[in-house]
């Protein structure tokens, strides 16, 4: 992001413009020129901040769900808290982010196509997993170092867990009933307990069952 406040304001004007245009028309029908016009700046200025329309969309998704993801990242530094408690808090942040995304899309205009929504979902899921993976990996590593968790591939475990949780809670790529989602998440908890060699029931409070709708 540009350093000066003036440039930062223009950066957000571009994101605001794309957000407004997404409420009016389909993604594929939005041009960089239209974004510039909506933002009230020259088209050339757009490319000072972003190399493409796709990059603007990525930045918009990142900004929209910044707070719950920032909360999750900060958890990795709180070593005085049990790694299991921090996992639960991170999963809750993931749920909060998913809820915000779904709520926003529920209010999308009627002319938003299924293809557009699927495209946005894909970008959202990619962003959530990539942003939360380092934080969860660090939490797992700290659990390994303290002897509370036994697993030799923290990064791989973090990615697997986040993919399952993000996809199931988003509930768009693989639509499921609440019972099916709960069953999958309970199965994930069971695998986590066995794979990390902790006692059965140790991770039961990681369940997101109260938040499944």
C-alpha cells in the first residue's frame, strides 16, 4: 500500500469504486476504466496501485475481512495462552470472517450471477487459508515445542485443517446440511486428536457446532 495518507486515500477510493460497481453489474462486465471513473481518478492512476482488475478484487476481499483475520494472526504471539485455546479462537475468527462474507453476498443484487458468486467465494477461501496458515502453523509449532502436541508437519496440518473448516463453514463449494457439516467437523477433531497424540476429548471444545447454521 502507498506510504502517504494522500495515496492511501486514493487506494481506498479505488476499492470503494469496485465495491459499488459490484452492486450494479457482473464482474466480467466491469472495466478498469469504469473503476477509475467511479473513483473519480484517471485510468493511469489505477495502474500505479494495481496491475490489474483482478488485483483490485483481491485487495477488496482482503480489506473486507481484515479485522477477524488480524485477530487470528495476533493469537500466534500470545504464548501464555494454551495452543488449544488459541486454535479455538482462530477457528472462531475464521467463522466470523465466513459469516461476514456470506452476509455481504446475501445482499448482492439480483443480477449477480452464480458464476460471479462462485468466483468471489474461490478468492475468499484462498485468501482466508493463505492468511491464517502462518498463524495456525506457529501455534502448532509452539504446542510441539511445549510437548502438548506431537506432530512433525505443522504447516501441512495447519493447511489441511483450514481448508476443511473454511470450505465447510462457507458452505458454497460443497453445500451441506448443518448435520453434515457438524459430522465433518467432529470427524476433523477426532483426526486431530489421534494425529497429534492427545487424549480423546482434549480438542472437543474446538467444535464450531454452535455456529453452524
